[in-house]
C-alpha cells in the first residue's frame, strides 16, 4: 500500500484539492476581490501533505522543548519534526502566505491562505510571526524595520516571531500585567516570570512583549510594547522557556511559559501607546482566528459530506436521508454566512490597516466587525465540527481519523485571542466610546437599499440589528454587559445575512439569495427551515459541483 492509499483510508477528503472543490469559497472570494487569487497549488498542498502532517504532528510528533545542548549549555529551544519545519518553510517561501499588503500582497490573499491551511497550530505560527512583522513595519525604527523581510518569506532563512501578552494572573485583563521594563545604562531590560501562554516559545527569533516601564501608571494604558530577541547583543540566550504546555489541540505550535531575568529589549514605537499597538495587533490575529475556525469547519464538512456519499443505512445512502440533508444544509449555510461576514471584516480592515492613533471611524468600524466575526466564526466552527463528527457515527469519535482532531482544533477558536465574553465587552467599548455601530447601521442600510432580490430579508436583518443595539442603549452599564453576548450574536447573524445577499447581488447569483434566506430563517430568527428547503438542500451542500452559481 503506498502512502496516499494509506492516509486515504483515514480520511474522506484527503487527496482532493481543497480549493478546487470549494466552489462557494471561490465565489464569495470573487465577490470581494474581483478575481479569485490562484490558490490551486496551495489547495492541493492543504488537502494532501499538510492535512496528513497536521494529524501526524497531533498524534505522533508534537514539538519538544530542548533545554540543554550536547555540550551541556542551556539552550531552551524547540525541536519540530523535520516534516513540519519543511512544510512551514514551504508556506513562507514557495506559497508566500505571509506576504502582507505593504510588500505586494493583500490581506485577502493572506486570510484565504489561512482558511485553506486550516490547522490552527500552523496558522498560529504564521500569524504570530505576521503580527510581529506588522508591529515592526508600522512602529519599528529603521533597525527593527529591517527584520520584517525574514518574517514574511523574503529571505533565505525564515525568522519566526511571537506575541507574548498573557500572564498567569490574567489574559483578558491585560491591565493586570506584572512583567516590568526598566533602563540600565541606556539598555532596556525586562523582568518577570509570568508570560504564561507564549506561543512560538523556543522557536521565535523575536517576540513582541507587553511590559510596564518602571513608574508607568497601573492598568492597560501603562503598558509598553517591546521587541525581545532570542539572543542578546552579546549573542547570549536572552530568556528562559520554563516548559511547554500539554494541550488538547493546536499541537503544531509550541506554547510555553517564558521567564525574563533582565532580558535585553527595545521599545517598539512610543512607549505610552503600547496598548493601542497591542489592540491593532489583535485585529490581525482575531481575523486569522476567524479564518482558521472557518477552515477547520470546512474540512470537517468535507469529511462528513464525502462520508455520507459512501455510507448506507436503512437501504439508502446517508446523503439521501432527509435528516442528513438537513444537517449538511445547516452546516453549509452556517459556513457560507460566516465566510461572507469574515470577508466583509477583511474588506474593512483593508480600508483601515494603515491607520495609527488617533483613528478614524473606518478603523473603529473594522474593529467592530472583527469582534463580531471572531465570535460568530468560532461558534460556527465548534458547532459544525461537532455535527460533522456525529455524521460519521462511531467512527467520528475515534482517534484514528482526522475528524475528532478537527473538533478539538475548533474548540480553541472561541478561547484564544480573547474569549467571546471579551469580544462582547470590546464590542461594547467600541460602540459606546466610538459610535462604531452607527457606521455599521449606515453600511447595512445602504447595502439593503442596493439590493434587487431579497430586500425583505435584508430589512428583517437590519431590524434585528437595530433591536439588538437598542437593548444596549436603553440599559445601565451592568445590564448592557449582561446582554452584550446576545447582541454580538445577533449582529453576527444580521451582517452575515446581508453580506450573503450582497454576494448574490454582486455575482448575479440567485444561489446566495437562497442561502441568505435560509440563514436568516434559521440563525437570525431561530425558526425551522421552510419545507421547500429540502428541494434545494442538495444543490446547496453539493459544494464541489460546477453548477454552483445557478
Ligand atoms: C494554546 C494557547 C496558546 C496561546 N498563545 C498565546 C500567545 O502566544 N500569546 C498570548 O499573549 N496569549 C496566548 N494565549 C492566551 C489566550 O489568549 C488566553 O488564554 C485568553 O485570552 C484568555 O485569557 P485567560 O486564559 O487568562 O482567561 P481569563 O482572562 O481568566 O478568562 C476566563 C473566563 O472569564 C471570562 N471573563 C474574563 N473577564 C471577564 C469579564 N470582565 N466579563 C465577563 N467574562 C469575563 C473570559 O471570557 C473567559 O471565559 C494562548 C492560549 C492558549 C490556550
């Protein structure tokens, strides 16, 4: 048995081109970008080598912390399986997945790649490196600017970045950060042992780290952002990696605990603006999280979809059973709505990523859409991967096959980059302090006005959004917080509905109007799908069939 045959028996979607089979993705992307980027070879890599690799690393070859060299020196490095290291270099250099807009790429290309890769561990390595490059490009000095090339695949040697904000006493509450920075003979030094969830620890060449300069005020506004290299100016190891976390998923990224004992550092930009730079950085990773969540959901859908075409029960294929058709429809509608929403957020980010404090409304609107998208895609991913597991029956629960891993991977997406409660609180802030909801409403109403088909569905979505927002404006602080997650969910479903309609309008495709109608009915109104949905279900979830735009 050759290798392909072997893994093909573990997976129903292995060996397929995950870009080519995904017609809805191609079409939604085309609506936003005008022309679909050439992702065929990445789709093939993602559906084969990378897919197998993600499973292999998860089950057999997790990164290992190596504290000591053969010469007895403390090194605190991480061993990655050679296949993972090679795959990462390929992604950086051959596929150029981290190429940012300031170097000829686009955010659309980058996030589309994260979607296809759909391994949150690998995506995390790419993302934290991308975030480091982004911070240095935007706010770094000349010397820091020169480091960017290695992190975006422009140089022979790939350089890895990291973003270490979370501490033992709190990740959501960054204002509680205890790690400190002080100057000694003109050199900044970092002290503290609480960077408690540090992805890329042991792998990163450079980390951007939040730390409070001595004498700076308490709370988030007192935090500065520092660049901490792996080796200091005398070539010595610059910090300790205490241990790697033993995680449920995201195996391919090493996540460790880091201690600083007077580590050399250099401020990034203005020390008083650290928290603003950190929030900007989180926008990059929250969008990446959204596409990682979407990609995992899509891979789980593919596993289930192909399985239902092979498995018989009660004398018929599963895919022919009405309840299975309903499940596949449900997953597909949820994925497509979330995709349209997430690409809308990227579109707004494309319009505003260059901004620096003080920001305009365009940036605040991008932030609001990012909170909404991060929450909706993560919920969708947890649901879709669970449903896909269920459709594989008992097989879905076995460690041997990729489907249970996909569900474990999905479950990180509502937690890191700020759990859903934190997205809800951040949404409240950008609404109450910046009025970002006004831009959202204006935009959604103007999209509604431009529609020819499905205007009544868009009107319903706008009304739901308005009603949800009214819940906030008529509430005291505590009540606003109490309702915030319900509001965040409704905004997600409302914007997803309108964006599906807008995709339908832009592409002249009735298909997306049908998906929008189903999305609104089920996710926005919480009602069962109408009876006639059974007729069209098969057309909608058969995502690999060419007639997707009829
Ligand atoms: C695998 C992995 C890798 C990670 N990598 C990194 C990394 O590289 N860099 C980094 O900086 N961090 C990293 N993190 C940390 C991650 O971002 C945090 O775990 C996350 O932001 C939540 O913080 P916490 O764990 O401290 O939870 P807490 O902040 O303690 O939150 C616990 C719960 O309380 C809720 N909560 C907190 N405050 C409120 C409130 N005011 N109102 C309502 N609910 C509230 C939260 O929503 C959450 O559900 C990683 C985490 C994991 C699991």
